[in-house]
């Protein structure tokens, strides 16, 4: 492993997968790319809410949204990597999760991927799709998954 992508979310499992990735990266002198992906709609909803306030002084840009997400990644990473010497970069994007994960992994030439998945019933997978399954089937390299109950 030279460079791995770690998908960071707000879940408790995210901190656990960060720690696992950090330990592996530290022992292999590898880099990590920490990625936060949110649907474009979440940015648009906040943007529209700020715009509805009616003040021309208030603006919410995509850059501000990305900076906020990066700050959250940094906070989570500092807790997860406590006591570890880990070289990492942060990235926040808005878009379709699977495409964004794969695009960033390719852009950073990542050879390993870490993701916290959810246990879902077969019906849940059929209705909502399964991000982890799509990433496993599409990413060209090892994928480490930490499964937990549906949130």
C-alpha cells in the first residue's frame, strides 16, 4: 500500500476505520487521502436557506461548504490518529457518492480504499442500493470495509 483513500462520514465507524487505516499507513510508510462526500442537494439546501434570509451580505459558496467539511475531517482525523505518525491529505466533494469516491481515488492514484459500510437487509439493498457493494465491485484494488448496523 502506497496511498489509500479513506471515506470519512459522521458515523462512529468512520473514526474506527480511520484508526485502522492510520495504523496500516503508519506501519507501511503510506499516505492517506481522507475524503468526505456529500450529495449536491445538501449544499444546495444550505445555500438556499442562507439566500432566503434576504441579506445581500450573506453568501454560502461551494468553497465554504468544502472548507467546513474539511474542518470536520481534520477534527475526526486528529482524534483517530492520536499517537500515530500519519501523512494525510483531506478532500471534500459534493456529488454522487460512488462516482466521487472512484474519481478521487483515481485522481490521487490510490491503491487501497477504506470505507465504513452498513449492514442492510436484501430489501434495503434493492430499494436504496448499496454504496459499499458498488465500490467493491468497481474499485481496482483492495477495499477494507468496516460493517455496522444500519443507521
